[in-house]
């Protein structure tokens, strides 16, 4: 005979068989514990959301990005809706009590005038931490030593400053890091430290608009897993011979820097490179591309450089190009567009102000 009951809407079935009874009672108790844990989780989530002004959002949207462990009910993922929360993120926030979090995305919310609380370091199970476009300010006081499992870190588009890029930074001990974006902050103000080469699992590295100076360290050639590299809008100097060793790159942006010298022919024919932006530098002739080029390039931006020779001929061998940007070049000879007739896939050709003298270029603002 079976007995059926529904205490608090959870079905409890008891069989005469003693082992079955124990099993079902255990199942019931486990389910009850899960419900209690989820109730606590819901309460904690609401408590966190209530710390901020959120009148512009539907409260049900908050929980679409909350994921709990199926067994324990603990919150393991928290992804807030963009643009919903406004206010200061304080060190005593209930957020830092979610110590089972593995995935945290607070990006595109407004924590303007908040410093980045060091209490983030307490969330030592994190694998993904995205704090982009939050309006955080001031020094970064996080200790990354606690983030032994972190593989994704995005602090971009804030107003952070400090020594995060210094050689002794614990950032360079994140040996599982695959994605790193620090762009549009004030974390540079110096050269890229050679310790960047320790992060040899990186597949994506964005360090644009950080005020970085000096030459790119030779250790960057250790980052052989890189697929995307963006060092644009800094004041980096020298050549970039080392980059050609990063043969998995599909996107490379070195624009708006102070790089000089000739472009290595091997850079234009890297096996997986689709997008190459070298605009607004001090690059010079010659550009060389072999007749048997196996280039995969689709987008090439070379405008605002110091080329004077006939650059269209070698570029015409890059037959996979879809867009080509050559604006603001001081080329004295007549341009024959028919030279590019071999580029059958070309859809965009930018030759704007191609005869503008070097002295009137936008580079003067640097």
C-alpha cells in the first residue's frame, strides 16, 4: 500500500519496503532542503538588487541571469541585465556573500563613483568576471592570487587607474586566463611588462587606449594561442617583428601608435589573419607580397602612414581582400585603380585625402 501526501506541494510517497521508504524519505528531505536553499538564494538575490536604484527595469528580468547548482541550490552564475542598476557598489554588499559564484557579469550597469571593492577577491571560485562599462574609478586593489580558476577577465571601459600592469602585479599569475580586456582605462602609463608572456593560454588580449608606451616586449611571442590582439590607441614604438610569430591570429589591431619601419611580408600572409589594422603609425616602404601569396586577409587598413612607393602593386596580390583603407597617404605618383582589378571580392576602397601632406595629418595631435 502506498501513502500519498503533499506537504508544501512536494509529493511524499512511502512504501512498505523499508529500503524503499528510506530512499524516498531521503529524496523528499533532499527536495525540501533544495527548496529552502532556493528560498534563501532568492532572498539573497533580492537583497543585492535592493541595494540599487532599479526603477527602469522589470524585477523579473533580474532572475533570468541567476543560475543555481541543481544539487545545493547555491548561486553559481549571476548575469545582470544591462543598464538596470544605478548606485554605489559598497564593500559590504551582499554580492560578496555569493561565495559559490563561478560566473559573474555586472557589465553595462551604472556604479559611477564606486571604486572597485577588494572584496571581489573573496569570490575565489570565479571562472568568469566581467565588469565592463560600469563607471568604476580609482585604484585597482584586487588581489588576483585568490582567482586560481579565472579564465575570463573584462575590466574595460571604466576609469580605473593604478599599478595593475606593473611587473609585480598578481594579474600575471592568472595562468588559466584565456580572455583579458583592460582597454579604455588608465592602467598603463608605462610599457607593457615582459611578464605578459606568462599568460600563455591567452586567446584574446585587448589593451587599447591605456596610455602604454615603449616597445612591445619580446615575451609577447610566448602568447602563441592568441586569436585576437588589440594594442591600438597607445604610444607604442619600434617595429612589430615579434607579432608574426603569433600564427593563430585572426584579428590584429596595432593602429594609432608610433610603430615604424617596413611591414614584414610574413605578417600579410599569416595563415588565419582576417583583419589587420596598422593605420596611423609611421610605417614606411617597401611592402612586399610574394606572387604565390596564400593570404587570407579580408580587411586591411594602412592609412595615415609614411608610404611613398608604389604600394598598390603588392597589395593587389592579396586577392581575398573585401575592404582596403589607404586614406591620408602622401603618395606623389598617379594612382591607377585598375592595379587592383585582381581583387575580385573587394567591396570597400577608401582613398580619401590620399595626397594630404604629412604635416597636416591628424598625427600632430599626438
